[in-house]
C-alpha cells in the first residue's frame, strides 16, 4: 500500500518549490516520483502530431521525487507522516501521524 496516492493533497518540503502545495496528478512507482499540480512546471518543445497539430512550446508538470513531498494533514494542512492501521472490518487505512485523523474514507 502506498503512502501517497493520486488525488492526495501534498506539500513540497525540499527543493526550489519548497512550501508549495498541490494535488497529486500521477504516481510513478518504478522511479519513486509523483507529478504534483502546479509544481515543477517545465517548458517542452512539442512537434506537431495528432494530439497537438499546431506543435510549439507546452508547459507541463515534471515528476518530483517522493522524498521531497509529504502528505498534507487533513485537519490542519501541515505536512505529516503517514501510519497504517487495520480497522475492525479488516480494511487497511492511512492515518495522519500529526492529528491522528483517518485519510482514507
């Protein structure tokens, strides 16, 4: 089970975008990276093709390493570590260490 999943709210804790927060758009598990909305935006020169018949310069988010982001606490919004807990019904859920609040509903 992953500590950070697609759709989570995260805070960047290191690098040139430190302090910025955003939603996780995609997780790349083979390289331990995540793509965060509005963070690490790069310009890419794109050739004309089916999806982009015009071509040109496109701005898009580049992946950031997992060690540089932390999950935002659902209660306060501060960065927090994640703990796992098995509930009585057998489900395994993520718990925010800072507030003790359940992340998975």
